[in-house]
């Protein structure tokens, strides 16, 4: 497939590398000048593109940028992008990092992103840590394969997202509609807890509406107050424990 990725940070670069390695034609963009972007793109097996070019002549566009940045993107960015192009969103909202955002209250994070972009989106690759995505992928059917959830309102688009997840080394479970995607937001049991498909299905079902923000903020506080940045194992353990209600 032809895939455009906006953002070459922790998640965007890992996705670009994995998806180009599996034979997709990937182009990437970020905020750097073209010469630096070209070096980054080459290291990922992708082509460098401006943000206007990255959304042209592709079948999938993956946004992997900080949550607070979406509102500042050009309102005409997706204007000429055909309806059948699949828009994926990997983002997560952290108030400490992203600030208060008018229009977010009362919506799921991806409903807000969808409204901001003026297009339906698929929420995917948001509930997997960078380290897990980079290092813990396994072949389909292999024992202990980690799963992530895919949420959105277009079943065809979700199917394509699930295929990309599979090619990246992970199982998927259905995360429901965009309105239900709060079940995979930060602070929920399905968020970055390295579960397999059966476990994450249960975690999504067990999520309790309204509880996640306090858990998310507790986890962020713990991380900010750690003397050293937690390892992947420590982060997963913290996410699991806090989501289970241990907030002391
Ligand atoms: N890190 C994780 O473990 C993780 C896991 C799951 C989901 N997520 C979510 O996925 C999203 C990306 O996370 P990340 O950790 O990959 O972030 P990151 O490392 O901070 O990278 C962000 C990328 O977005 C680019 N960017 C920022 N503003 C842009 C703009 N206006 N136009 C084009 N590119 C722009 C940055 O460009 P420059 O390189 O030029 O600065 C950078 O490449 C976030 O919403 C995050 O919450 C993160």
C-alpha cells in the first residue's frame, strides 16, 4: 500500500520502518528541513515529503504527532484527499503535556481529533508503548503475541488497520466505535499493558467510564517524580497496577 506518515518520532518512525520493511511504499514528514528529513526517511526505508505531499496519492495516512498539534494543522490539509483514503490516529491526550484544549470535553480523544481534522479516523497504535512496538512484535500465531485494539466507525478501514497491526507483529481486537474508544485511552486497563488478544478484550470490557483520567494523571505523576525514567517493564507494571485501582 501507499502510506503517508505524519510524524517521525518514537511511534511514527517505528511504524515507517516496520511498514516499509514489509513492502509498503511509505513516505514521511515532520517539522524539520528537507535535508534532515531526507536522512531520517532514508534510515527508515521511506521517502521524505512535505506535509502537503505526504497526504497525496496514498491509501493510508497515519497521524503520529502530539495531541495538541492537530488543532494547528492547516484546515485545508485533507481537503483534496479522497474519501476512501484511510486516516489513522495514534495520539493520546495528557493534560500535563498537551494543556487544556477547547472542544475536547465530553468527547473521546479520537472524536476530537476526527472533528479537528474534519475526517473520520481510526484509533490504532495508541495503546502500545514505543519499546513494545519496536521490540516485542511476534509472528502471527506465535505464543504470547501482544494485542492492541482498533476503534473506529468504518469496518473496512478498521480491517486495513488490523492488517497493518498484524504486519507490525501484533494481534488486534475490535475496540468498537470511535465513541467507545475511551476504553483504550490512557489510564484504562487496555492502555499499554502488554496483553494478549483474550486479555485485552476483557480489559476493554472492564474499563469503567470516567475513571481513566485520574489513573492517567496518577501514572504521569509517578513517572515525573521518578529519579530515573522507568524501564518498559516498570511502565507496564505501573500501568497494570494503577488501572487495577492501586493508586498509592
Ligand atoms: N511514545 C509512545 O510510547 C507512544 C505510544 C502510543 C502512542 N503515542 C502517541 O502517538 C503520538 C506520537 O507520539 P511519539 O512518542 O512518537 O511523539 P514524538 O516522539 O514526540 O514525535 C512527534 C513527531 O511529530 C512531529 N510533528 C510535530 N508537529 C508536527 C507538525 N506540525 N507537522 C508534522 N510533524 C509534526 C515531530 O516532528 P519533529 O521530529 O520534527 O520534531 C515528531 O517527529 C502522540 O500523540 C503520543 O501520545 C505515543
